[in-house]
C-alpha cells in the first residue's frame, strides 16, 4: 500500500494543490476538514483534478482544538502542515501552538517527516542587504509585512522538532498566484484581482516575489519524499514591483485590462493615499525594497523548476475576468 500523508489544511489554497500533487505521485492523502460541511468541498475540488478513489480520505478536526491531532496522524508516513490559522490572539502564538500539536502528533504516530510552510518574508535581511538565503531569518521586530510572524512560528517549530526528535523541513514560498483547485477561492488572490478591476488606485512602490502555487505544491511533495531533503528551502519566484505586474496585465490582456492602474504612487501622496483604498482591511503587501532570495538549493535538491511567471499572473487575472469579481 502506498504511503499516507496527512495534510493539515484540506481547504487551503496551497494545501489542495499539494493534495493533487501527492495523489499524482502515488501517495494516499488524509485531509483535515475544519467542519463536516467542508468535506464535500474538499472531495469535489480535488476529484475535479485527479482520481481520488482509494487515495483521498478526510478527517474533521478543529485546528484550534487540543485533541484530535494524534488520531488524525495515526498511520501516516508524512505530515504536510500548510495551514496558517487566523485568530484574534497573536497570530504568532496561535500558530506556534498549532504547529506544536502537529509535531507532537507526528512524533506519537512515528511519522517519517513533517513539512511546514513558512513564507519568503521570514528570510528578510535585517542589515539592508539585497540578497538572502536559507541562513537569513527576519528580525522579530520587523513590521514590514508578515515576515516576522512567520519567522517566529517557523523558529518555534524548528526548536520543537529538535526537542521532539521529529524530522522537519520548512519551505518559504513567495507570493502565490494561479488557479485554485476548486471553484471560487479568488479572495486569496486579491492582489491581482484588485489590479485587474482597478480597485487599487495608483500602485504603491512595493514589490513581491511571485510564484505559481502549483510549483510550490510540487516542491512540498518533493520535500516530503526526498530522503535527502533537510532544513529550509526558499521558493521565492521572480521579483516584480506592483507596477510591473500591472504592465504585464495591460500587455497581455489589452483592452480587457483597461481598468488596471498605470501610475505608481510615490512621494508625499504615498503617505496619505495608502494602498488599495477604500479597502482598508487589506494587509500591506510585499516590501518597499527589492531583496533577491536564492532558490538554488530548492532547484538542486527538490528539482524545483518554476514556470513562466507572466503566464501565471495572466492566468490569475483571467479567472477574475471570467467571474466578473
């Protein structure tokens, strides 16, 4: 019988592509559903991409619950923890506790390896350097983006794994784009959506490293099954200033991109207009400085070969145009 991988966030954007990729590579998957109502959503989405008979099962589990993780992990060879639990408490503290429960359950189940998703923002240099690799950790006091929170969660997981004797690999992807596995779910791709529909106003001088979610999923499954994988891997994608993403959309989509902003927000206006007004609930995106994250380790050890980024950006925009969102 093929090896079983527990995926801790069966409804997640990245997680569902990991499920598809794992099944395509001959693994069986047990996906965590946060509620009974989510079970048909998971099964329906994944089955539209790949055959699931005898290859996909679900377990209903509240990710914030203390109990249930040990049963969920029982019989698994691998655990893939892609989930980030949004909560009113400190997100760092909540997600550290969730990761600890997952690691403890993995140890109790005798799991061979756990792969945890962090973010490229967790490897941002504090010294003003414009380059980074796996040895770099974001300063916990850094408030530009969510990198400090992700770094705190990742560090805590690494320390817990060492203490528990669990083989842990962490992956740090850039800003993910590309089609969701199932229908809907475009709210997770709001950066492209706000640009294509002109909701961004003038574009701020901020940049992101853009990567296709399917390539990130490929790397996650490779990290699970490659016995030589270890430590951290950066999956940054290609760096784009936001205005460059806007230009890609206008160049590729022509008249259909007529609402895409053409002006970069700079100078004094950047301090008073803000980003993505009037949607003030949007978090800051990307960084004000360009940092090149070295992906050579992932390319070498995980056979990571990311696809053309302009194609992925355009495909994402096409989804919003098709649904009118």
